[in-house]
């Protein structure tokens, strides 16, 4: 009899959730909890260690519970195998940049920069590689969503309550956005070429988990021995990696990667609300206006997704 954890990860979602923007948005909600969850780790836990531990555990879990993941490389062309390697490297690069950025610039700023830059990178890369040409609706809706993110982050500055911006943290956050755009495009391409989404995500994240394993062993992992540390790592692995990326893979079956990355701009909204509700952060009126603009942009992006599916 399978245990509850394996059943949760390997269960196939209801068919109604596998089309349109729903699985992408559910993934974004789960990712929106990442920064808040990592901030609850024991004091002194290295930021990169938290992210790498979650990726290693979650990536290996996703690989082991994904049907066809073990046989996928053998069924790929040489070019596709190189794409799998590049995608795994991009996945591994995300926590290495995102979590240190959180430590330097805070949860909200890092999340917004990483997620706000990702659809721009994805749109440009998709255009350059000939995968998709950005539509006018996508461009307008994404611009509105990014504007909403900007207002969300710069709201405190507009009211004169900002702390100085850490440029290194900003650069790391943008690097995380580029990593996310790259592996989303690669995963989308492989899934579009006919490979099962479960297998693609399992190989990308299982490979990334192995890539960051030496870093996990090198970093101070004593925080994992604490109950709270183990709970944080377990939550990140199970919900924000294994479950979220399985849903994201389903979403990429029906959604272009450039549009999917735009839909995940819902993550900053979730992160901001959690920052207020859980961490006691305060948002000025400008930030709340930014959330409204962001929500409006997501509605239009979702409409563009539906239109693309009919073609």
C-alpha cells in the first residue's frame, strides 16, 4: 500500500484542472509561499542551503514518482538530451540565486524581480529561438502585470519608507528569473515535441537535485536537525517543488512557455499577501494598487491562453 506522500505526488489531477491556466496558477500560489516558508527556517540557516535542500529532496522525489522519467533520456534525440542537460543546469541555478537574493533584498523584492523578469526573458528567448512570437495581447497584459509588480515593490519607496536597494541582490534575483525562463522554455519544447510532462519535469528536477547535492553537502546543514528546519525543507520539497512542478508540467501541455511565465506573476501577489498576514509586513496604498493592476494583467493573460489553445 503506497504511503500518503507518494500518493499525493503521483496522483493524477482531475482532467478539468489540466487545461487552461488553472494548473499554472495553482503552481504560482504554491511558489508564492516559498519566500515566507524559507524565512521561517532556524536562525543562521544559509539561504542557499535552504533552497538547495528543498530542490534536492523535491527533485529526487519528483523523479522517482514520475512515470517514464528513467527511460526518457534513452528515447530522446541527441539534441533533446543536450536540452535536458541545459534545463537541469538552469533549474539548479534558480535556488542558488533566488535564496541568497531573498537574504539580501527581502522576500517581496526578490520574488517580484525574479518573476517580473522571467516572462520578459521567456518572451525574448521564445522569439529568438522561433518557438513563439509574442502577441499584442500578451505584450500588453504582461506589461500591465510587470507594472503591477513594480508598484507592489516600489510602494514603500514612493511613500518614503524604503530601505536602500542591494544591487547584488537585484542581480541575483534577475539571474533567478533568467534561469526560470530557460528551463520553462526547454520543458515546454520537450513536452510539445511529444514527451510526457511528468517524465520531462522528473528528469529536469531530478538532474538538478543531483547537481546541487555537492553544494548541499558542502554547506552548513545543521539547521536541518531542528524540527522547524526539517519542516521547512520538507514543505519546500513536497509542495513547492514536487507537487508544484508536476502541475506546471501539465499546464505546459496546453500553454506556451512565454504565457506560462507571465501567469506565474501571480506568485508575487501571494508572497505579498503572506508577507502581510504571516510576517507582519505593511503595504502602502500604492502597493495595493499594484496588486490590482497585476490581477487585471493576469486576467488578460489567461484570456490569451484560451485563444492560443483554439489555434
